């Protein structure tokens, strides 16, 4: 077979060896896989030339085609003929190349996919012929088809899966999401989800750190399995999901994306939670049961051990529960237990535990108490709460309770001995006639008794006006009286003279501090109104304010009202506070102090040097006066360390432009030392002891204000 391609021409590829270009082409064409051809643009595609490849492609020898035994039109698969002709005709009409894919039938009846590429050209005689190349693409076609099918199948799975499927970037943007995922998160379509949820880290996870954790696991293991998180849906509701995902890497190991599935596990989660609750909580009251109590108690013990606080374990047994249960029936009994549980919970802080031990027994675990007194006042409140009437079946009933208390560490070092001893103490309470509490340690019961008595004596004492105010003068460096400190005094018919250090803490815990302070303020203001100025200066009156008063809202307006009623100028009053004011809600404390400033009263930091003595609040808060604590003054004249501290406090006060007052000055040496260091004012037995108002008035008159 000879080609009728380009005319033979000498080539100069190589100057020494002439190349027969026709032969090269011939070899090339005939060794190609596929068939080169030249044909007429007629109804049967009459072949003028076909290359050797024809045989392999069609099963017919080249001559069969060129001689017209079989036409290419016949070989073309019948259903494809029209399309092939249309495409080729369109291309040749436009004078461009064509490429068309179709099927042919071989001599053996086999169907092959071919691609034909060609172009219409004019031959040597000016006739339009088509030259081109046809190759077998059956294998590629099958592969593509298979791929297409596979893609279709996967797409089907992706689109119709019941699990959410996603691809995201590492920094948390969606590349792809399926309809199930969209639906899970409350979107109508995946496109909507991808457009809206642009920041997975902040928008999806309820706990922001969750995405970090996800990324960390991905980077460490290349995957996450059953990664459970709580997430927000589009409408703000929350669901629990479980994710399985892995990293998709490129050919060079570079991270392309994260890919994975998401399942809604909200129902399982809530079921699990419910099971856990049931295992650890009492069904009737919802309180922790014996199981959980054991855990909590162990935790509390290690906490108390670490922090050095008291831990109180309290056994509570209702006194006449059996009577109510028997006479009103179980439904009423249940109702009573639920109500008592609610009240107990209301008495405690969130860090404490109230558990139901079974029947009518409850257990309290009280954490972080640093003194027995605060436990006592809490238990008093518990008894009051339990004792309030309960309405059952339309009638009011009153129940009491017997409480037994064991303290860690003194009454037991572990949960079981504490429980045992609290139980023993509870029986002691029952023996004592019910509706009371007993400590396992006997001495504490005396303390509790005394406190209880002191408290009720105080209540009536306030009503009976047993409290008085004494005044202790403050002088300047020339011993001229500049002011007084008002100090509460209690002369109880039952207990005699009770020191403020004993009754103030009880007043603070029981809330009696509010009426007590009110009374002291009234008496102090009333007395101060009558004092004439000395040396041209009005005499200041200082009143101590308990930090507890800063918890209420009304302290500032109360004091303003009392000043008005007494007709005393606010500038004549100083309020002494202690550092513990700032321990709680310090923002709030600062706000209240500023309101006091606006009112016009002076503010003094009492007992400076005993607490935290943080310098920062001295600078930040509107304080006018620093009172150096007595413990720093006692011994200041001969102990170098105390002298140093006193010196530092005084110079600090001076540099912050505060008035520095020394309290508890008992001798001349102390006075001289402090005066020499620059202390502004002095208070103490050296100058005068606290005295009743009358006495102070006489002292003023007698001394002319100079002590
Ligand atoms: P404080 O505010 O630091 O009061 C000074 C205390 O030191 C007073 O004790 C006073 O009598 C005593 N004192 C004064 N000079 C000397 C001295 O030279 N030597 C000695 N050894 N003691 C001296 P008092 O009256 O027993 O009060 C004790 C604390 O009770 C007060 O300390 C104050 O924190 C509190 N307190 C007293 N009255 C009230 C009050 O009306 N309300 C409040 N919230 N607390 C008060
Ligand atoms: Mg004071
Ligand atoms: Mg003081």
C-alpha cells in the first residue's frame, strides 16, 4: 500500500544522508494504532486511502474499503450514523476540524467505540476530500463509563445518605455538604448551609474549644472517631452530634481537606443522661442518691484536705414523717418529701450537696467553712426552713427534724466514719427532744448552745434597747480632739458585758447586723449633732460598717436618710470598712463606695496591715483614711520589724495623700515614734478609753478639746 500523501521532496534534516520523506510518513502512518484515511464527502464515505491500521480496527483489510467492498457508512453503527454525518458536515461547512466519537461494527460483529478526527481539504485535483484519523477508544470509553457510573453511584449515596456528609477546610469552612447535613442543622439546602455557616469554630460548636480539639485529634491521628459535641442548629436550638472524619491528603501529602460524616445522637445522649440520672438520683425528689453522695463526699473530703477548710456532714431525719405518711397516705408523704427537698436545696450554696439517703432521711455535705459558727447559723436556717408549715391535702402541717453533724477532719478522716458519726449525732438530737441539731464532738454542742442563746438574747436585746454606743476620741499630733470612733456596747441582763468581737460575727451571720447598725448610726449621729467645734474644727464621728451590709442595696440611701433625720452634715461622718469588703463582688463594693463619696461622707480603711493590704485598692478606691491596726502599733516602739512596717504604711499613706490614723496607742513611746514618722492622728487608751456619750461631752467641755 502506498500513501498518496504529500509529494516527495528532498529534505535537509541531515545534510549527509538524504531522507525519503514519503517513506518515513508511510512507516509512521502504517504503524500507528488506528487508521489514517482520505475519503470523499459522499453518502458512503468512499475511501481513497486507508492505512494498515484498518485491519486491526475493523477486521477488514484496507483494500476492501478502498475498493468499495464495504463502506465506512456501513461500518458506522446504525444509530450513530446520522449524528456522525451531521457533526462532520457542520465542521466541514465551517472549515474547521472535527472530532466525533461513535460506534463501529467490526467484521466479527463486535461493537467498538472510536474517535474520528479530521478536516476537509482540497486534493491535487481541487476536489474536496476528508483526511483524518480514526482510533479505537473502546477501553477508555469503558473506563470512563465505569467512572461515570461510579461517580453517579457515589453522588447518589452522598445525596441520599441519612447521615450528614461534609468536606471542610482546616480553618473551618464548608467545601461540600449533603442534604442530610443541611437538614440536620436546620437548612433547606446544602448551598444555604455552606453560605451561612462560614465559621464552624464559632458558629457551630456550643463549646468553642471543641473545634480546636477536633483539629488537634485530626493532626495527631489523621482521623476522629465518634467525636461527640453539642452544636447549634440554624434556629439556635442545640443538638448532640457524633462525627467520624479523616484528613484528605494530596499526592505530596499536603492537607486538602477534612472529610467525614455526622450523626444526630441527641436522643441517645438524652437517654444516656436519663439513665445516669436514674442511677445517681432519687426519682421522687430528683436529689442525688446514696451512690452519688458517696462520690461527692469523697470529692469534698479531698477538697477540704487541700484547702484546710471544715467539711460538715449533716444527717437529717424528719421527726413526724411516719405520722403524716400513715394518716394522710403515701401521696401526701411524697409531696412532703419533695417540698422538704426543695427547701433544703434553697438553703445551700451550689457547691454544697443535699442528698436523699432513703425514706425520710436526707444528708447535707457542706463545703468550705472556715469556722464552726457559720455552720451553726446555716443549720439554724435549715431547721427554720423545715419547720415552716407545709400544706398537704388542703391542711397545714408542721414537721421538725433531728440533725446530726460530723466534721472533717476532727470527727473522721473518711466518708464512712463521717457518715457513721453523723448518724450517731443525729440519734443524740432525737434524744434531745427533736427539732435540734447535735455535733458529734461534745464541746461543739456547748458552743452551739451558747451561740443559740446569745443569738436569741441579741434579738430581744435590740428590741429592749440593751445596746449602747461608746465613743473613743481621736487626736492630732498636738493631742487636739479631731474626732471619735463609735463602738457598739452590749450589756445583756443574761450574759453581762458582751464584747463586740463576740456579738458582731453572730449579728453578721444572722442578719441582725442590719437593725444593729441602724441603731448605732442613729445614736452616734444624735450624739454628734450636739458637739461644738473645737479649735475651729467640727468633731468627726466614725462608725464601723460590716462588709455584710455591702450585700444589700439600700445601705447608702439608709445612711443618707439617717443623716437627714439627725440633721448632721455628711462631711462630719467617716465610715470604717475593712478589706474583706473587696473580697466578694469588688465591682459592686467600689460602686457603693463611690456613692458614699458622692454623698459626702469620709471613708476609712480599718485594721490596715492585718489582711491582704493590697496597695492596688488603696490607689483605686476613694478612701480618705488609713487606720493602722493595733497589732502593728503594739510593740512598735521596740520591735524593729513593726517599726519598719509602720514607717512604710505611714509614708505610703502620705504619698497617696491619705490621713493616717494609728489605733491602739497605749503609751507615750508609741505616740512619739508614730508622730515622728508623720502619723496624722492617734487613738488608744493613752489618749482615752471608749466612753458613753455623756462622758465624752463632759470631757470635751472640761478639756477644751485638748487631751
Ligand atoms: P475596731 O474598729 O478596730 O475598733 C477598735 C477597737 O480597739 C475597739 O475595740 C477599741 O475599744 C479597741 N481599742 C482602742 N484603743 C485601744 C488600746 O489602746 N488598746 C487596746 N487593747 N484596745 C484598744 P472594741 O470596741 O472591742 O471593738 C472591736 C471591734 O468590733 C472593732 O474593731 C470593730 O471591728 C468591731 N465593732 C465595734 N463596734 C462596731 C459596730 O458598731 N459595728 C461594726 N460593724 N463593728 C463594730
Ligand atoms: Mg474601727
Ligand atoms: Mg481597727
